[in-house]
C-alpha cells in the first residue's frame, strides 16, 4: 500500500510540473502577443503621422513628380 501512495504522489508531482510549465508557456505567449500588438500599433501611428504630413492634393503632386523623375532616370 505504501508503494501505491508513493506512486500516486509521484504522479501528482509530475502532473503539477506539466501544469506549471503549461501556465508559464501560456504567459510567455500572451506577453509575445501583447508586444506584437504594441509594435503594430506604434507602426500604424507612425504611418498615420506620415500620411498626415501631406494633404491629398500634395500627395498627387508628389506622385507625379516622382513618376517624372523615374521616367527621366529610365530614359
């Protein structure tokens, strides 16, 4: 009987170790997801700031100017 109790305790310890490792892995994955969300949010904010620098009409003028320069360099 004593061996049976020892084996049961051993199984519980193994299960507890797996559970603890699983919780740590979940926590690490959640931190990675949150970091990626913050990174994407920061990139989106910077892109928004760049777009706000030039109004639409200025963007069209800039696009035409760049297209003209590309034609000059390729021709």
